[in-house]
C-alpha cells in the first residue's frame, strides 16, 4: 500500500479480553506499517432515567470506566511494542457511530469478537455488519481458535474468491497482508453441483481453476515473491473457508459477491465466518483501500 503521512490503525475496545486481543492484533499491524495505533472506546449515558445534577456525575463515571479500559489495552500493547505511538480516545456515543467517525482516517479497523459478559457485543447488534458495509477502510473481527483466546500468528492468509470486483479488491488486501506477514496466500473458490449444469464435475472444476488463475495473474506480477496456493473445491464457501480457517492466521472476503448481492457481508458465508472462524476475518469493501 502507498506510503502516506499520519497512518492510523484503529482498534475498538470495551474492556473485555476479546477487545484486548483486538488491540494487540491492531498494534502488530500498526508496527508493520509504521502507523499510529488509535484505541477508541465508545460509551453511552442513560437519558431519561438520569436528570439534574446527577447527569454530570454519571457521565463522568462512564467516561472514567472507558478511560480505564483504554489504559488497560494500551498497557497490553506497550508490553510488546514499547515505542509504538498510541492515541487514546473515550467518546460518548453509539459504538457504530463513533467508530465510523473515527475510521475516516484509518487504514483498518479491528474489533473483538466478544464483548463484556461473554456476549458478542462488538459483533452482534449489527455492529460489525454496519461497519463493514459503511466504513471507509477494511474491518477486521479478531478471533482466536477458542473464545477469548489470542488470535493465531502462524499459517497462511486465506482469501475467498468468486470472480467479482469485490473479491478482487479483497485479493489485493490479502496479498499485501500475506507479504507483510512473511507467509503464503491460499486463494479459495468453491462450486456446487447446482452450478455445473450439464458440464462434468472435472471439466467444471478445471474451468473454475482457469478463472482463479486469471484473477490472480495481475497480483502474481505485483507480488512475484509471494507463494500462492489455489484451492478449487466442491462445496459451500462458508464450510470450505471455515474448515481452512483452522490453519490460517487471517481470512479475507469482499463485502459483496457475484450478482451484486451482499452475500459475503450479510449472507450465510460472512455470518458463519464472523461467528465461527478460527482466526481473524477481514471484510474489504469496494474503495476501502488507500
């Protein structure tokens, strides 16, 4: 990606262990890119039930809790990258609204997969979907092999391809990430019996492989040292990507699949990845790369 001044990697935190892992994951990205890590925690103050002189005290209490969560996340980051430039911001407002505003100058936004109390607070409630569909940069939900476990740091980068412009942009992001991490790339395209028609399965699979090679060609030229493995598999994309996420360190998908549908973002494939993937999941929206 092109160099620019004041590069920012954004992490949304909420004081949970999951968001702490997201902050550390984002810090590694910021360190590789020579960027500033910005930690943001949103908080909301109850409205009608709080009035009069109590408002200021309640607001200050919520802000103090947010500042504590930010300080804990910063401490975890500095324990690994003591010289990494970090900004902290506790902002009153909804999580989606705050992170959308804060992401205006960011290169990537990282979120935890589970909020406080074990609930997927930063994921469910449409937060991740809303951000991935509207944020001006890629959105990553940071997941581990098990709940509240740190995300993996070994294995290839996995990218789901379907020939659409969206998946091509995801492919570019995946190539860049794999190169920066010093690992390989696995490009996955799936097919089912329904899509083969009268063509034999072997001939159809060969045709799908050619389409993947065509989509990969310009990126192989741009990243000649990058090892790229191609997987053309019979089956549903969600199942195939989920199975392979167990050995990957990042899965990358576009925000919309073939036909203009938001299948990779709001459909079964992306939902399954965001909830069940064994590694972080990046959703790349068209025009979200610098």
